[in-house]
C-alpha cells in the first residue's frame, strides 16, 4: 500500500519535457498524462496548461469520478502550491481509491498508472515556466513578483 514516503516526485523539467513531447505528437485524442491541481483559493496567477483544478476541499467527493475519468491515463501528476501537503495527500488518496476500486473487481481494462507529485508544486513550476505559454495558462507575473505567495 502506498504511503506519503513512497510517493514518487517528478521535477518540473521532466514534466515540461513530457508535456512538450505530447503536444508535438497529439493530433487527436487525449494525451497519456493528466495533471491534477488541488490548489483551493490560491488557484490564481496561472496553472499548468491542460491541468484539471480539483480543489483539495472537494477531492474526497470527487475521487470515484476522478479515478474513472483518469483510468486510461498512463501518468497522473498531482500538485498544489508547494506540493508539501495537499498535493501529496491528494495523490495518496487517489492511489488508495484506485486500490479500493480494483479490490472490488473493477480492475478489468484499467491501465497501469504511474502517479507522481510535482516537486516544488506550482510555485517551483512558475519560476521556470510561468511565462512559457506552451506550458502555462493564465499566468499573472505581477502576483508572483509582488510576493503574493510569500
């Protein structure tokens, strides 16, 4: 069974490379990766392009739906602002929900999945990729420069 200590981390550099490669390949259909942003009221100032915002306060109610929605993805990446609490907790709850559903016989047709936590969260992401419109949407540099998150 997964624990906070066994969760795998993914660097912003690795994620950006994966997303850019997926953009080059994608002519139709969904990419094989899903990014779940669990920021709550701090979900302003930008987000990773193509990510899905599911505020951490609503995650428990959304988990069964989310597991079904992402069942064909090969990779799922969770993050919050810093990926120290909400992101890892969400990834762990997601993994446990997948295990629960599989234990109830729902494993048929479910692809093997790698679940990661984005290292340093969106704060780390925006430092490098905030202004890269291929990778980040809705970026508001002034919010980050003015120490809004500080």
